[in-house]
C-alpha cells in the first residue's frame, strides 16, 4: 500500500495551512510535493507521519490509518525532516546504532539497504554529526531514516541548503531506493527537482493546484513563452509590466519570461515599445515552458 489522503484540512489560529487536500501515492512511486516555503508541505508531512492531527479529513499510510493505527505507521515509515535533527554530539556510527536500536534492529541486519549511501560516509564514522558538511549530514539522516527498512519514506525538503553536486547525488540515491520497492514522498521548493519525480502535486497556500506527471503538467501550459533580455534587467522588468498587453512577466535566470495576452503577438511591436523606454540590446526569442512557468501561471 502507498498513501491515500482525503479532504485534509488544518488551520493554525486564522491561517489555513491545508485546505481540502486529497491525493494518492502508489506503492513504489516517487511522488513530489512541490511548492514554496509556507505552502503547507511540512504540515502535511507531520500529519502523515502522525506527529500532528488534522482538523478534518482522513489519511492512510502503508494501509494504516494515521489516527487509529499511528503506532503501526511509525514502525512502517522513515522520516527525514527539513532541519537536521540527529544527535550532533554523537558520531556517525553512534547515531546509526541508536536509531537501529530504537526500532529493534541492527546496522548489520539492514546494511544491504543503506550500503550504497553509507559507504560514502563510513570513512568518517567516528566524526561527530555536528562537524559534518551539509551533504554528509544529509546522507547520515537518510541512513537513519532507512535503518529499519521502512515501507514508505518521507523526505521534507531534503536538499535545502545543500550544494548542487550533493543534490544530484541525493536524487540518484532516491532512484536506487525506489528500485527496492520503497514508496517515497518528497517535498521541495526547487522546481528543477520536480522533473525527477514520477508524479508531482503543485501546492500553494495550503491548496493543491494540480497533480500529474511533470511532462503532462508542462504540456498544460496555455501560452507561448518568450525569453526577453536587454541591457538593464530591472528596467526591463518594469517596462514589460507596464506594457498593456502583458499576460505574465517574471525573471528567469538571465532572462525575463514574458507571455502576451493577445492571440496574435508580433515581437517587433514589443521591441519598439521597449526601445521607447531607453532600453537597448533587446532580444526576444521563443522558449519552452518549465514546471516553474506552469506553477507561476496556476498560482496567479
């Protein structure tokens, strides 16, 4: 069994953290919850790992109800929170042994599951966790979440603050874990990581905007996007927002992504307008939509 969530609502005072959240994750699927900080990702994870009660709705994880069968869930899932939460004064090996003992197992019993990850940090097994780099902390936390061989793995923004090389290695590790039959639910604010999931849910202000494969979500983008550049990025953004036919304008790396509200769009008309704003070296080229473009469109 994977994960089933039906009409979950959760509020903090007057803030709706989650609003009518429903989705299903298949067994063995790598499913992403994609959204910015404050979107409700961590609240959702805490409910599904039985650390928090929902105000309304139901959910099951690995076939167990999150309220009535919470003890079974805690023995069946691995949870890696966004903030490094292991014992910083214990060594790598001591942390791993501690978490194995909690679940009534040993490092040796499930070593095959963590082997590909642990071999990268084993040479430093006597180093205290608080002295590790961000990438090594990440690998240790993942090992501790896996040491009892969970059916479902929850990873809450696992690559935040980690260097690009470690991020790439981490996602490669997740793909290998998926091959072992583990269901993985991962949240991230990084839109580029969404493309690495089997399916994703885009979430904003506690609401799910869309659920589908990354390819299908990008295919739903309704307009042609243009990369626009000029000699002054700040002035370019202001000018495009001042253009009466703009549909959307936002910076995207070295360019500004622009869409037009008209059915027929002539880039030369826009270029002429920008020149009246004292901009030069203007380039307007077609480009393809990304998941970030789709998210920005849905969140408008």
